[in-house]
């Protein structure tokens, strides 16, 4: 059975955010598999009945046009009750997609203006009923390249600014592990003063040790797992499945990651020697430190982040491996 662990500090902060008036878009970012979605889902589950969380998951869908996106944004409401009445009276918990009566669906998803007006009207009614809507958009970067007249992303940002800063109708959280996307959003002028960036990182080592103890691991086993995976929640959970061959599994995961990175580097060497040499220079800087400070995103950094080898934190201006496994693999490759 899945055991949600800790995140007490993050949960308390998120609660503080939603207890004040909606005023800003929260961008939740962090290295790969650090537990961003899990945290937001747990947070939504623990909310009191004063809140109505909507979860829009762009993760598992192929999105190649604005209409694909609009289809995912909404779900069909089949009940007899009016949409808002059903939400406010039946309190269905986390709502996946914004419900639209079947008869209205075509009109609503016909174009983004209708869709966005429907969202504003629905959220206004929910707000009027005394409840506070929370909109969670997971893997928002998937709409980055879509165009309507101009980029869809800007239309969407306008909507999200409208829902928060201007109308104070709903709290908005977006989640992404694409740090190049976050870097772009972070320097986006239209969001200055209208957005906040919230890092959800891997567990620190003490928390990881406690979590592994909860999962039934003992002294040496705990140190072995942490040496390989640091506090990456996905690996800590996975370790439970490999209790009988822990050492072999840890070594296997590291070998696989190392081979994959080597393979990618060889490709790059063939394609672009200049960027390859820069990439090797950057990787060497992790031999004696776990992160480096950066001032801009060079082609080598862009390549390493795109391959999910490194994680870029634009708020702190630092670059580091996606996790402990990547740090170990990098040190083996360039050491
Ligand atoms: N607080 C937690 N307690 C226990 N396990 C966790 C926790 N957070 C994350 N996990 C484990 O780590 C896995 C990955 O978490 P999750 O999918 O939330 O990460 P993410 O940061 O959203 O990933 P991505 O980088 O793909 O967006 C989960 O499936 C779960 O097994």
C-alpha cells in the first residue's frame, strides 16, 4: 500500500497560500520525481470542505493542438443537477477536469475564448456559493509550443492572471519538472509580480533515513540506498521491492544511468563537437561540488537539462544533477 511520507513543511506552506485571497499563480517546480504531483494530490485530499480542487493532468496525453488541450481541460457532467450545485452540494473531492453539461460541451470546447469564459463563469458561481476553487495544472509545459493566433501559453497565462491577481476567484498551482520551461517562465515579464515559484525538492538525507526506517530498512541498507539515490522519493519507494537483492539493484540502477548518459554523450560528440566539449567541461565541475552557480543558460547547459541529466533552479541560479544517481554517474564518466 502507498505510504505518503512527511512534507509537513510544504503542506503547511501550501495551506498558508490558500488561506489568503487568491492573488498569484504558484509555479511548483523541482527535479525529476521529487514528489511534486504526490504532494499536490495529498494537499488536495487534506483540504477542508471550504475548498474545491480541480486537477488537470496534461501528463498522459498527446497534446498537439489547442483543441487537444481544451478536451483535456474539461470533463462531461452527466448528473441531473446543475454543475455548480452538484459540486457545492455533493463535495466530490478532487475533480478531474472542469465539468461541462454534455449539451454545452461542443460550444465550450469550440474555441479557447468560449472555454475560458465558461471557466471564469463556473468559478465565479462556486466562489459565490462560499467555496474557494483551486486549479491545479500538471505538466503545463506540454502546451508550450501550441499556437492559436499567437502562443496558447500566453492566452492561458492571461486567464490565470485574471483568475488570481485580477478577479481573485481561484488559487492556481501549476506543476512542472521541465526546468528549461520554468527558467523561461521565471524571466517572463508579463508574470512579474503575478507569480511565485515554489521548489519541491528531494527529501533531505535525515528525512530519507526516517522514511527508509518506516519502510522497514535497517542501518547498512539505509546507508546503501541513500549513497545511491539520496532523498529521491521515487527510488526510496522502489527500494522496498528490492529488499532481497538491494546491493545488486542499486549497482544495476547506477550502471544503467551511467550507460545511458554515455550513450547520449557519444551521440552529441558525433553531432556537435563544440557543445560536447562544453558539456564535458560543465560535467567536470561536479567532480568536487554538488552544484554550480550560473548566470545564463549556455547551449551546453540547455542540452544537459533537456536530457534530464542536470536540473536548473532559476530562482537560486544554480545547476545540479537531477539526483544523487546522476551525480555518481557523472563522476564515474568524467572522473
Ligand atoms: N511524500 C511522499 N511519500 C512517499 N512517496 C512519495 C512521496 N512523494 C513522492 N513519492 C514517490 O515518488 C514517486 C514520484 O513522485 P511524483 O510523481 O509525485 O514526482 P513528480 O515530481 O511529480 O515527478 P515528475 O518529475 O515526473 O513530474 C511517487 O510515485 C511515489 O512513489
